[in-house]
C-alpha cells in the first residue's frame, strides 16, 4: 500500500514552483497587508481579493513539535518522519512540517526550510532544520 | 431569562462501553439508535408520540439525510431534524441546539442520539489515517496528509509541548489526573476499565506514543452510545426524575487544523466557557463537578485553565493537589471520563453530558456527589478546534 499522493490545488502553483527554485513564495493581501497561508484566491483575514505573491526569507521559529513513535497508519510505516513540527514564519503563517538534522529541538529556536536538491517541485511540504545563521 | 431556560434534560440512556474488537452490540447504527431512543423515552416517562425533534450524530449506513433516515426507522413525525458534525463537540452541541429549537417554538421534545459504532469499511480514510479532508481541493490533502500530519496523537502532543515550553511540564500531574479518573471509572458499571485499577506509576511507565503523551493518557476506542431527551419544561410529567436545566451554553470554533490557531494554548474553550457562564449567571467556583472532554490528559489540563477554573500555567498544581474523585473537593469526570469509561467514537462526548445530568438528578448510585446542583460540561472536536461548554443546573 503506498502513501496517499498529495493533491496540489491550482492556487498554490507559485508556492510549489517557487520551492523548485529555492524560493519561499507566500501571498500578501494588498488591502490589509497580512500574509496568507495556505494559499487562497482571497484574503481570509479581510476577504479582499487583491493578493500578490512575494518571496519571503525561508526561515522561521519552531512553534511546537513532537517525537512521534507510532505512524498514523500502515501507509506511513516507511521512513516515518519522527519529528512532526509547526514552524511560525510570521504572525500569520504557520506551516506544518517535519524537522531534520536538528539534534535537540527547542521550541522558540530559529529554523530554516530545506529546499529540495533536485530543482523539482516537491510533492510534500519540505522539512526544516536548525538555522545557525 | 436566558434563552435556554425553557428546556430541560428529562431522561437519558447509555450503553456500556464494549471493546472495539468485540462483536458489535447491534447489527447497524440504526438499530443502536432505536435502542437508545426507546430506552431514553422510557427513562423520561413520556410517550414516544411527544417526540417532535431529533438530532443525531452521523449514521454509518447513510452518508446523507441522516435525520430523515433515522426518523423513518423510528417512525417519527418531526418539526425539527438535524445532524451535528462537530466531532467530539457534537454531543454537547446537540444539547443547546435542542434547547434553542424549543425556545424558538419549533418543537417541544427533542431526542438527541449519539451512536458510537465503529466504521469497519476498508476505504474509510478517517479510520485509515485520521484524515477528515483527503479529497482534491482540500488544503489538508495538499499540506498535511503527505507528511503524515494526521490523526490526533501528534497534534495533541504539540499542544503538550507548547504548554511545556511556556509553563513547564509536569508529567506527574497529568498521570495523577488519569489515575484519579480511573478511580471514578472503577465505581462506574459499564466503564471499559471498571474492574481495572491504575496507578500513577503505571501511567508514567506506559509506552510513549507522541512525546510527551503516553498510551495510558490517551483514550481507548470502544463501541457504545448514549442519548438524552431535551424537552420544554412544560412537558415535565409528575413522576419525572429531577429535570436538569440547560442554564448556560457557549460554542466557539475558528480553525480545523491546530497549527493554524494563533495560540495553541488558547483554545475555543476560552470563549465557549465564558459565554456559558455568562448566560447562566454563574462562574467556575459555583460548580459542584466538571465533566471535561478528555480524549487526552492534556485536553483536560488546557480546558480547565481556558475555562477559568485556574489561571494559565496553574492547572498542574490543581491536578496535583485536589481530590479529583467523585468523593473529592474537585470532582472531574465522575464516571471515569472517556479515559476511564472508553471513547465510544463520536458518542464519547455524550457520556459527559449524561454523567452531568445523572449527578444532578441524584442517580449516580455508588459514585453520587452529595448536593450536586451545578455541573460544567465540555465538548471538544478536532484538536481543540471546536468547543462547546454547558452549565447544567438542577431544577
């Protein structure tokens, strides 16, 4: 049994394409100025429809994480990510992700997104690692 | 007078919890609902012809049209039918919806049924990997499912770790909560762990599932179900059990996936509880018991703080120092809660409602709290994403 395949929505195109070019692309509402994630065709903060994609620094803060010992189903038995995490990119942007090469994670630590090596659009949200910069 | 004051809980029925791998007690969800309906109306002492409202949880046999499907099976004529889709908050959510329909003059006697049969169909994505939204167009399918951000264990563990980072973690306090609720379960006929004692040490030694949450701090899925009858106060028969007023209710939700919540430690319980206490003209200190949705130990801790029973970060001290048993000075989940009784699927939340009503009615037998007039009840859906709070009072 294989893992369920990700289903990318068309509105998210620039996000996934941006990752292949080592860029973190996030929408900003031109009316209320807040960032929007996950991608939508409108701003969920103020319901305006005037949005723009912008490149954001691929860094954030570790908001929470866990060490997961039991995968959610047999579909995930292979390479089960052991560090599910939530990263805060901005007050309005939280990403569900995983942690890699992070040693002892600490909530509040600086983290950065690990772009795919292969210039391909990833199928799933990339992981984050410790940001030593 | 608060809008809910016309309505009372007049009767209830509850099945014992049975193991998930045992033969189900009924061949279909419809049959479980019928059993619960017949028991509830008999408990209320009214004729089944008075039932003109029906709220149900989802039916395994019928993806759509649940209220009419169940009404047909039960032979009812309704002026109000509904299905509540708030996860574990659904049962508590049914209570105020029934009261509101009565207050609006739509009906006078509402059967609220929470069946807890298990879905054994092979294509059930929820059962397979805990995904509520696996279909194309779903942000969950795009961003969460592929990385295994699924189910409940991981997100609730993230609430616990966030709590640890902000307030410090006390595994002993949470293990003590579980052990004290188990004492309550040991006094509850029908609880899955009625005959199984549990120590703090055993909780702390149980298998780590998602750090810091251990297996015995997590509910065990069971099969079961419960129902209540909510009626106009004018319908109370002379020989009734003591009716239970729905004195206050509150509900809140904003996001589905916990990581989109602005503050993982500030759940919708804050708003729901504040609204319920305000409507009831009451406060946490006036409660004689609390029946708190307890899918995980951490859920109870965060709920108690969010509902104002103690300040932020003070829940650990409360859980470590008070007597949480039915005999004690701060009774929590006097039937064992779902941790002690078993989580009967989406019906688990109705167990808290029924136990709150049972204590106020004076029908809790060997675990009866003396002079129980007011009970606070919560419902919780998703990852503390949908919350309902109720203040129940004796009439």
